[in-house]
């Protein structure tokens, strides 16, 4: 799995979830509960992970949607 997005912003997470779901790209949302418990402290961001073989297509989708600035650097 590759981390695509890391943010404390639940609205951004919801938008990315909707895009990935509509595109049929599987994903995992990690750390949502700890972030909520800590009331959005930046030390506990929410992460979206996608399978390695879908990372490039996910990146293209998010760039096309205007969310390229939110992407984690490629590893």
C-alpha cells in the first residue's frame, strides 16, 4: 500500500474518498479514529492508502480533480 494523502482535514478526506469510490479504486483510510479523538490535532493526521499498482492512476485522478497539491511525494 502507498500513502497518497495525509491531512487533518476531514472534508478533504471525504472528497478523496468520493473520488476514489466513483473511480473504483480500492483504498484504506488510516488513523481516522485517533484523529477524531484528538480533535484534529495536526500531530495525528488521517491517511489514505491505495494498492501499489493503483498509485499512479490515483495520483492522476487527484491531480485532474485539482488536488495535486495535497499529494504525498512519490516514494
